[in-house]
């Protein structure tokens, strides 16, 4: 039969074992002596054992009391440690946050925000996965991320998706490229004669671009996985590229120029995705609020909730 003992009873028992006086132990527990005596008697009845030998001059542990005292101290220490841990988490002094973020956001926009968050909450452990959009959603489904910043609208009842920001596209080319001399926005037709250095088909950037220009096809020169590699190829003169504005920091080089691309429907949408069936921890909620507050202002839009 299970026995339910409260921390109040355990504390009273340990106090009486230490003080060997009902009067002093009752005072330490902020109880009257009759109430304290009743508490000890109730505890003994619950355990089915006498814990103290009482005389008019002394209070001593019985054999059963001596067996129980070490366990009672450990239980109290564990309970107090657990309460302290919860209080530390609630006060955002401890905890862990795992997020999955598109590489284009993780490399440029996110680092200074995480640095500020870590400075404010140094006890919170951070876990960042810079992965493609589908992997962001999979990490969230598998419980390996508290929330995700992805370019995929997750249509699933267990996930909640909100608009985070929208990202315009730019053409990047060498400064001596013919399109570099053009002022203002470029059109898709302007790209047709020129070789393009593209990201791999698995990237959200490539998928948005091809969906917007369909059935038109660009003259793909190379397909690459990393934006830094794309930038190197463009600097070498192997072609131009088309990328979202949030990735332009990769192309910040004296030999390169960027021009906005005016293409109807060509706009990358980024979503913040989280589980709909569970709340965020205190630590995760703190980071979630920071990222929403500091999302890219130039392309931010009013959030709209969807199931």
C-alpha cells in the first residue's frame, strides 16, 4: 500500500530527530506543540511504526526511526533541489532551447540576437540546427526542436504555423557584368541570356524561384549547396545568381553588385512553426519572444495564425 508523506511531515521528523525536543522542533516548524505532536503521531500511523521513544526528559529515535532518518534527509534534499531547479527555470536562469532555422537566417540575422540572449540568460543552453526547411519541420515533429523558422507552411493539426517575414529576391553579379550597369529593378527576361549559378533543387530558394518563373527555364551553369560557394563562383565570373535579400550578406564584396528582381509572385515566405499540442518551456518562450520582436524589419509582415 503506497504511503503519502509530505515534505512538511518529513521536515518535522528531521527537526525532532535533530532537536530531541518537541518544544524546539515545533518552534522551528512554526507550529504549536500540540499541532506538532499530532503531526508526528499522524506520520507514525501512516508508516505503521513508532519513530521516537518519548520520556519526560528526552526524545530519542527508535530503531525504526534510525532506519528512516537518512532516507528522510535525502528525500528532503531531493525535494528542495527539485524546487530550486524549477525556480531557476521559471526565473530563466537555467534551461535549454532547441531551434531549427533556415541557414540563410541562421548565418546572418540570428547570431547577434543569440549573443544578446545568451548575455541576458547565460544559464540557458542553446541548440541551433541550421538546416533546410523540410529538416526544420522534421526536427520539430521528432521533438528535437522547440520551434522552427522554415519556408514551408506545415499543414498538420499537431503544428501551428504563423507568418514570420517575407523576403524579396535580388540578382547578384560581378561589377563588370552587363546587368550591373542597369539601374533599378531587373525583370526575369533580363536574365534569359546569362548563365546562372543556382542553389540545389532541395533548397527553398531554388523552389521559390522555379515556381515563380515556370514554365520559363534559366540557363543553369552550376548547382551548389552552400551560398558561400555560390558567392565564390559569381565572383569568379561563372555566372550571376538570384537570391533572397536575407542572404545578401554572403555577397558583400567589392567585386559584386546586387539589383532587385521584379518578378510577380517571386517572394519567399518564412514561417515560425511550433507544436500546437504543447506549450513552450519558460526558456524557449523567452527566446521565441525575442525572435518575434526582432524579426527582420525590412520584410516583416503582420502575423496571421493558421492551424
